[in-house]
């Protein structure tokens, strides 16, 4: 479920007749419960989580580097999502750079609804990602937990430039998880899941 879908779900729960406000801003993402919310003004200030103690300094260094690469891919995907939602289109963004087609499906659906309703977003979400785990395998995987703060990420009517009214019961800050896979040397976001949990 994407950031936009997360807020949409809250809207449907609060008032089904507000379907036209389908993208009541994030996650997505998506966008888990262990993440704490940041009050920082930048979504790029997150530091990689420290890796567990390892048998050798080189192993620790490798684990730290992998965590940093995972966070960089996740953050890049979020920057691209934010840009896409700001114009209700993924055209000209870097969404495909770190986001798989499977994860893009929900995002593209959100964007289609936004275009139909004449809506875009203004401002930016604040993210606070942490790497929960990285698993070595033929295709390495990683899980990221996040607290998405949408306080200053506003769904706006494109024509009037006014905020779209949204239910007051929706979660403004919520827990999100992301799954990633390493394709060659590149980490890709494969799934974004917003949780019904405040952070």
C-alpha cells in the first residue's frame, strides 16, 4: 500500500463518500513499528542503523556499507515519489531507478486518481528510515521500517491551489515498512506497506 493509499484507506474508513479525495497522502509507505518519528526538516538526514557486532572489522564495515546502500535506495525512491505526487505524474522522475514495477503499480494508480480529480501535493513528507535486516541470499533482501510524517505534505486542488479537505481522523504520522531486493549492484524497493499504526 502506498503512502497515498494509506491516507486513502483512512478516508474510506472515516467517510466513504469522500472517494474523490482518493489520495489522502501518505505511505505509502508503506510506506514498521520500531521506527521513531523524526522532527527533522530533511528526509535525507537519517543515519544507517548500526550493524550487530561482527567477527571482524571488515565484516562490520561491509554490513554498514550495505545498510547505507539500502537506505540510499529507499530515500531515492521516496524523493522520486514525492516529485511524482507533486505533479500527479511519474514522467521525468527517477521512480524506476530504485522502485520495481510491482511497487510502482499502486503509485501509478494514485497518480491516475489524482490527475482525474485535479489534485497534486505540495510540501514534502518527513521520513525516518531504519534498516531492520539485510539477508544474504542469491538475491539479497532487506527490510526497512519508517515513520512517515505527512504534516507538511498537503493534498492540494491544482486549480484553486487550496488544500483538499481530509478527515481529521486520518493518521498524520504512521508506521510503514518497505521490502527491497538487490538486483546486481542496485537495491530496489519491491513493496511499500503502510501500517494502521501511529508513530
